[in-house]
């Protein structure tokens, strides 16, 4: 895709994009700024455009797109069914290397340890094959940002570069490399965290174990999709672009963002260049649909089922307000169908930068009290609008 972009946008900019795409991963890990830009490209796409010029409240020169890149990652949002597996007791905290985990999976029907290991997440295989003392290994970059490395397999069923679904058989448990019996060796690198920090990795490991012990049903429930009217009017209620009857108000036709001074248009307060509120709405709906697929894929990966209508709506409202926070929303939920109070708490926690552990909400004064009050206000607006729409 990067080379296609270079052909479409020939010249220095195009080939710089190729350089970004094929740069060693260490560049992205060591530079938070590059990491954030790459994350936006991967999940949202990139658009570069000329600025809109306005005079006396009217658009004089509309914004013009110079070039646009589609997201590189399109999450599948699907899983592969598998029967529950037993886990032998005890399982071990492995310190070779530090922060690792060892466990043995057992087929409870046959009592055999010759079992296929289900993928612990949906994602992309970034490495496979023989790796010294690890024997045969599989390394997965998960859709949720975590990296999960598994080893000592007797057979590997996937190849580097493969997209894998949650629950898909990736390899057969074995004892290759430096091993004294059939088991799975696991190393987890959390998104923005440290592989050696068990406070960060143990909850993820427990989720993986619960997944393997529970199994997945043959068909996941269909992911809920919200209609355009619900998205526009319920998010518009939080943005202040609709009146009490959910009809467009004066701010729908254009207003200045109180946080950054940008010109906003439409139900979603879109501020990335549009010649009319209707064009602004369509552009943001396209972005929200991509976010919706990713959020539901995260929910299915974590809970085995998609978010409820209320949770999905409030997640997309959060994404509309702050895309990076919206990407983290599901990680802070305990259930696919949370209460309003749980939604507000998850929304507020999503403003904490996982790479620094600090609140990143300058528009709200970087005050958790202000953030929670704002998220409670927006959540109430979302749910009130949803209730009103469902009564019609």
C-alpha cells in the first residue's frame, strides 16, 4: 500500500511515506510522536488538505484535499469457534526471561496435551519459525495494541504477515527448544507498557486463560451498527448542534470551537474542511463507521460479543470528541453492556495516556474532575437522545 501511495502522490512526499511504512519498528517504539502519527495512519488514515478560508462567517475558499491515505489496518471483528480447554495446575510465572508465563493446555475430552492453541487475540502475525531456545514460536501484534509471543510449539499453522482471528488455531502445543514437556510459553508486551511488569501483563494473561477455558461459540452475535440518524442526532445532542427536538440549531450551520478556535460544521462539529454542514456530516460519518468496526472488533475480542447499543453510541461520541481516547474505551470496560456510571468512568479513564500514565485532556484543563463532569454531561445527552429517538 505504501508503494501505491508513492505512485499516486509522486515526488518526495510519496517516497517519504514509503520510508515511514518500511522503517524499522524500533523507530516507532522510541519516538512517541512518530508512534502516534503511525497509529493514526494505521487506524484512521491520513488526509492533508489546504486550509479553508472564511470571511464574514462564509466560506470564501473551500478546503482542498492534496492527498488522502486509507487506514492500513481494517480489523476483521470476527472469531473462530473452539471448544473449551483445560489448563493444568499449577501454571507458572516464568523468569526466563523475566515476566514470562508457562502453562499446559489439555483437551478435557481426550486428556491429550497435543492440542491446537487458539489465537489469544485478533491481529497480525509479525514473526514465526524456529527461535533458539524458544523452539517454534508465533508472535502476534494484536488489534488492541498488545504484542503476544508464544513458543515451544511442535507445529506452526500460520506464517509471518498472516491476519489471524481470535480463537484461530495458530500452532500445536509442543516441547521444542529448551523445554522439558509440552506447554505454551507466553510473553506479553502491553500497549505502552513493559513486558516485565506483571501488574500490567497479569490481567491480560488472566483474560487469555479465561478465553481458552471458556472457548468460543460457533457464531458470534452480529455486531450492532447504529443508523446515521442516531449517530448524528445523539452525538449532536452532546455537541450542542441540535435543539430539544433533535433538530439542527444555529450551531449546526457553523460555530467556533471553544477549545481550539477552529470552525465547526454539522452535527459532529466537524473541523477538517467541508463546504457545507451536509458534507461535514458525511465525512465524519465515514470516519465514525471505520471507528465503529474497530471498536466492535475490540469488544468481540475482549468479551466475545459486541457492545450494547448504549455503550457503542457513547464510545463513538467519545471517539468523535477525541479519537485516541475513543480507541482506548473498550480496554476500560468490564462488560459489553455497562451501566451509565461505568460508561462515564471508562470514558474518563480513556483520557489517560497509556504511554505516560498521565491525563491528556488540555481542553478540559487536565483536571480529572472536569473530565468526569464533561463525560457525564455528554453521556447523559447521548442516552437522552437515544431514548427520544427510540420513542418515535
